[in-house]
């Protein structure tokens, strides 16, 4: 009796094994497809963000140049202003006008 069922059992085991193997392979393919879709989506998001960051870095560099130039102009003007203040005070003192010393230009 077992001999009669042996081919059926063998076929059943082989069929179930084949179905399981096909299911696992199909599952792996679906996962690989999902990973590929996610990778493409991420790449599409990264590219515009990279361009935005590059543009913002260029804008920041330009802003830094403008600020540095303005600070340099202020330093030069401060130096000239301090010299002028002392010169005017000296002249007024020579004319007999009592003038207190000028306040500092920089309060650093």
C-alpha cells in the first residue's frame, strides 16, 4: 500500500518544494524590484537637493565676501574718523576751547 502512495507522496513533496522555491525566488525578485524603485526615487530626490545646496553655498560665499568688504570699509573709516577727531580737538584746544577727548569709535 505504501508502495502505491510513494509516487504520489514523492510528487506531492516535489510539487510543494517547487512551489516553495518558486515563492522564495519570486519574493526575492519583488524585494529586488522594490529596492530598485526606492533607489531610483532617492536618486531623483538627491539630485535637486544637491543643486540647491550648491546654489546656497555659492550665495553664502558671495554674502561672506560682501560682509568682509563692508567690515574693511568700516575699519578704514573708523581709523580716519579717529584721526580727524583728535586733530579737531587739538585745533580747538589751540584756540582756547576746552573740549573733552572724543569718545572711542569702536566699543570692542
